[in-house]
C-alpha cells in the first residue's frame, strides 16, 4: 500500500532557538530540537535535559492513594494474606514483582497470580476472587489490570475481600467498586502526569507505603532506586511516552542497570546480550529484554518471569532465563508463520487501496503473538490492523489490534461495542473477543469508521524532521549533546536530522550484501551514513547524484571500543529534488 513517505520539515523560531542555546550552553542543533519538541523556555528545557529524582511527584497526589496506603500498611502490620493479581505482559509482570518485593521487605504475607493468556484470558475474574476469599486472602491488589473488572470486584465486596486497583488503562464510564482505585486516567484524579504505565502506578504505591511505614530517608532512597531498574524496563516495554515523570524513571532506571545484583535480572540481561557494566539504551530494552519477558506470557506461563525476577538462586535464574530464550525463539517462529500466511492471502486478494482498516482472521492462529503480528502489518500497510484467531470448538474469535497515530482504536471499538463478548485497550492497541460468525460484520464496520475518521493524508507514513542541519555543525560535541537527549522511545523519538542538497561523494559501498555505506558531501564536509538492510533499494545510486537525506545519530559502542567515534549516522530517508522518497 504506502509507497511514499511524507517529509515534515520543521518551522523553528531561529531567534528563540539561539536564545535557548545561549542560556543552556547547548549546541544550536540541540536547541533547535528542543524548540521543535515544545521545550521553548530554559526552565522546561533544563528539566528535560537533567531529569532528577527530586522531581518525582508526590504519590499521595493520586486519587485514592491515602486510602490505599492506609489499608495496605494495615495489612502489613496485621500480616494479613495479600494476593497480587497481575497482567501477563511485561508491564503486569514487573508490577507484581515490584509489589511483591516491597511487601516481602516490609514483612507482609503476599502471594501472586498471573492468568494464562490462552486458558483464562485477560483480566480479573469472579472465580479468582472467590478462590482468593476461600483461601483466606483479605486484600487483593490488581497490577496493570482491574480498571474494567467491575463484576469481579463487586463479587469481592460481597465476600468481604478488599481490592486495591493499580492500573493505567482507560476506565469505563463506571469505575469498579474497589476500596481504592489508583489510576491517573480515572475521572477527577488530580495527579498531573497521566501517562504512567502499570509498573509506574505500582511504584507510586510502594513509594507511599515505605514512607507510611516510617522507613528512614536513606533506606527509602536506596530501596526505591533499586526498584527503578524494573520500572524502567516496564515503562519502555509498555510503550508509554518517555516524557515527564516517565523520563525521570527510565533515565535513572537504565543507569541503574549498569550494575545489577539480582541474579534473575542479571541472567535475563545476559541472555539478551547486554554487557555487564554498560548502560543499556531504551531501544535495547524494547527489542532485546522486553520480548523475552513477554514471550513467557505469550507462549506459556508469565509467572515464570516473576519467579526469575524474585529469585536469589543463581542456578535457578540461569535455568529460567534460558526458558525465556526458548519461548522467545518459539514466538518468533510462530509470528513469522502467521505473517507469511497473511501476506500470501494478500497476494491472492490484495486489499483495496481505499480500505482504511484491515482485519485478518485465521483458524487456530496462536493467540499469544497476534498483537506482534498486528504491529508488523501496521508497519507494512500503514493502516489500523486487527488480527483474529478463530477457535472452531468455541465459535469465538480472539484478537488483537494495533493502530496508526490518527486513529483511536479503543474509541472505534466502543462505537461498535455490541459486536464483542469483551474488549479493552488503549488508543493505539486493543484486544477483543467476538463470535466468529460476526468477523465479516466487524471488518466492514471497522473499515467504515476508519474511512469516516481518517483523511487521505493520514494514510501516508510521515517522517518528522527535527531540524535541518549542515555537515559542519556535526562536530563531536554536538553529536554527544544530541545523544544525551536519550532515553529515546515513544513520546521522545530519536531525533531525525536532515541534510538538503547533498552530493554522493562516491558510489555506495555494499557491506555483507545487504547494508550500504553512503558518503555524502556538502560544503567543506563529508558525512558517512549507514543504511542497514537497504542494499537492494539503494542499488541505483551513483557518485555525483544530488538528493536530500534524513538520518539519526546512534551510539556505536563497538566503534568506540576500536578507538573510533562512538556514534553512527543511520539513514532514515532519502529523496530527490522532485520530492520522491
């Protein structure tokens, strides 16, 4: 479908950028990036550049936090049975691990439970609270789930079981009747930062708890900093915006991963290929660590990840980390098979160009990978995509969807709620279950809504340029200053710079038959740009051609170890003077 990419060049107030550069003492390129991203005054820009733990918000600002922390501290004091019930993705897993670690340290009696994605599905269910109450549990804390579990929580109240919901998903119109609901997205919550992930909300509960328990300031500081490693992983994995309080949590959490004492976390990082003693990037966490954590919930039992994160046994840690590696390899294989099946279907019956949303369905596709498959297909088609697995025995279709920025997927599902047995999610991601007989109806309604909501330009991928620069500006100090804008991810993407009207200084150099190194020249400078995996698409380039290039600057530890510059310019886009990309 999409063959063109729209370049969005920035309109930046050069005077404002120059003033910001002078006040902050940063290179002009960095000042322009900051202005482009809305940090137009020295105060907000300095807070962004220097995220401090001192700027973490007061957890008591979350609606219901005083009630939640009072009840939890009471449970700790009385040594009541507490059950932590979490989601099966990385965010939910980490949320449980954070709460379990804190309650263990406080001397509480806490167990945990995570549902099977395939056998039980998402969310807190009535049978869970009934079993918990029967076993003597007096307090249940949901982690990264629960905001839409009204029926189960009503049943808990009937059984005398108190529930504290910690969640960040969008609530329904009626909140669940829990003792306390901790969710910055709930109505009337005064907490100023709304984009915490589930683990971020759990961390705020722990932050309030250890203060309520009267721990010394030094003890609180060390313990909370130790938890930031896990909070950072979950925040990156759940793709929430890396700005505001999330930026503080992730920045300091990633730095903490340089030195890890936990045998389980250390084994996980090693299995993901991350070297001890180095600070991993958010990108490495997102594409190496998080998939291994998520693989357990997708392919088997997510509770194994919690056991890994909690264990003090080195041998057990190595075994569990190896299990995650195997699950991840299985996940990759199944994912490839489903994508191949869908693309073969598209070759036989190509989606119509006017289709604004796509729904694919297959018999007994592995439900654990549907969200990842949908993500890959959104990248390919640049349309909202739903992938459904039809179970012939139950007559139900279970699915997962991903969207593009202009299309609010959860609102779309809410507009046709009568179609579903259940559904939930976010703006960009959602899950659903419906009768298989209604899949065609769903496909038609979703496409109709997408056509009504989306404009033609919304269906063209865009490349947002942060600043137009010149080779002469890209000295070592400037590059290092750009890299210090990390952690990069959703909400704070890696800056994209553009050079306009450059000349190709020599024919492209092909490396390993798939990568290309381009030497582009303008004025008195030449810049080498790597194009990973683009040998085929760039095979017609020749020395002397003039074009525009967009690129990002990325750390290159291997290059630094060999004594060269510790960074690489990576191609993000190329267009000729006619605007073709």
